[in-house]
C-alpha cells in the first residue's frame, strides 16, 4: 500500500522591529497556529520575530502571513517559501518561545547597537557583486562553517564559525581589516 504524499507549504522569515507586547504576540501564535495546524519554530523578542512554519493547507500559511504582517506593521517581511512532499509534517510540533534575541549572538548584536547596512534583494546583491571590483569589497559569508562547505561565492571569507554567537569575537579580531575594506557585503542562509 502506497503512502499518500501531503504537500506542506513552508515559510522562513525574520523581521527586526519593535514588539512592545511580546506576551500578547506569543499567545496569538499559540491560538492561530493551533487552530490552523501550523508547526515549526517561532522565536519572539522585543527586537523582532524569527520563524519557520509549515502547514498542509497553503491558505493557512497565507492567512498567517497576512495577519502577522498586519500585526507587526512596518516594512514588508521578506518571506522565503518552500514545500515538502513527505508523508509526515516537516516539524514534529510548534516550538514557540519568548527569547532575548531572535538570532542568538550571546547578546552582542541587537537592534539598539546602531545603524545597520542596507538590505539587498538577491538580484540587487548579485548585481552589486558583479559591478564592484573584487579588490574593493570584503565578501563575508556569515553562515556556519558546515554551510560554507556546501558552497559559497568565489572569494568569500569564511570566518569558520560553528554558531552565530561566534561571529562577534571574529569581527572584533578582524575589525581593522573590515574598516579598511572599501565595502563589506555579508550574506547568510536567511538572506
């Protein structure tokens, strides 16, 4: 007897934004995800939200996206989409937590640290990379070392970190070289 395949819609996202009522957003997630059978992981902090969710009904994922964007307001969330055709859900349950940071840096990076760089879409990133002489740019792959081994851009620097929390000490150690670079372009799994 053949096992019937279910197509699960999957979204991956993060958004830095001020979330004043974290507890309220956690409770909303428990209710919404429970009613719509969404599973995955959602981390919520005062600085923003980071999540990966899956659902067997694509309309539930679309409803989640619309409601969450409305609740957060601000700039549009950059959603990443994929599908899974396994016979079981890609995640065993819903892991929902209030956390100090949405991407664990050991407290070194936060929304309050000052201005950030300019977000580039994948197309804009590739165009800037193509149009900037390599000697004028420091291309920094901030994924963990295992991900870098799967493939990276030619000439990208691999800090050889195991976790994102190891990135801040690496940046401190190489601060002079980073400051001397004409431009710094960073990329990671999330964008």
